[in-house]
């Protein structure tokens, strides 16, 4: 979450390297007089991301997904940056950057179902990136196949009558300690794509390809969470594909499928 909010709100660029912010378990120290010219810490443990029983692979996958999100939506280069909600009590931050709407829930244990989020343009919104997805080691609680339709707020053109000074709003599920980015669906373009796919007999998914090593899907035990007597399984939700059908490109992060077979 810290990576993502830094990237989305920190400015016009994002730099990541394998230091402590990426979870490196030891410091990196070059030989010098103060450490008796030791090479002991003069290394980066690149093997961490390939070690299956550790969680570094999920951090690596999420970092790649963040960068791919910017490649698709170019939000870092956008001058549109509006923070519409900073709720200290609920520990939620909602903001818009470019064409995306970001919802960060920093609360340690509170889930908000039907949380109202302000936005600029009316229409239909879908999940673009979800930190709680199974492929990132999450629980898969946010449905990626859900369409979020907006409702108008207040008097058009009168900001003070709007919801958090935004002319439209939609409602989302926001689990604790998660961040989700939403994109507005180009319904006209989607319909044209669907018609073209139907005419050619092909499926037309929207996805991001990421050059990454395959990330192992969590087991049922890893993805199971019990809350107030309710058992939640991450399997089945979301639109992420683990099938490596792209040669050496590894996994695909699927935004939305036009057909169930795309998942």
C-alpha cells in the first residue's frame, strides 16, 4: 500500500530498487573502513523473489502490476490529481489521478461495504488493480467482475452541493489494509470490441501483459480467512489468470473479460 500511494500521489515519477522499502531483510553495505572493508553485506539477495515459501514474490508481482497500470492508463503523467476524501476516523483515502479513482483503506480490521466514493465523470467503473487479489497473496475479497455505476450528486456545476466536491459517486467494497484502483469503462469502445470479437468468433479480453516469473497461486489454507464466523475463500473471485500461454511472458493481469473463458 505504501508503494502504491507513493507512486500515485508522490509526483510525476516512481523509483523502486531492492532496498529496505522492497523488504530486503538485511542492509546493503559496501566495503569501507568503518566495516573493516567487509564484503559480507555487499550483495542483493535476488533469490528472495524466487523462493516459493516466502512472500517476496507477491511484492514483486504487485510492483510489476503498478508499473503496467501506468503503462496502460498513463496516470503518472496526468496533471489531474484530486484528493476527495481523507477520513482520519475511518482511515480511508480516496483520490483521482488521471482517469483512475483510487481507494485506500488503512484500517487494520474494518471492512466498508458500500463505501461511497466521489468521482468526476459519470458512467461505469471496474477494478483496474487490487492489492487483495490472490496473485498478490491477498484473499480475493473484491469482485473484479462487478460493474460500479455512478449516481449524480448535488446541483450540476455547483461544487459545494456535490459529494466531497465531486459531481458523481459510486459504491465499492473496501476490505481492511487494501488499495484498489478503478477505471471508467469506455462503453462505446467495449461494444465495438465485443461486436468485432463476435463477428470473428474470437474472445476479446482487456489485459495487461507483464514480463514476470509465474507466481504460484496460494493454497486454500493460505487464501482462507475466517471473520465473525464467516469463512471467505479467495478462489473464484477476480479476473487474474495463472495460465502461462504467452511464452516467456509469464502471468497476465486481466482487467476484464468479454467471456468467462478469458479468465
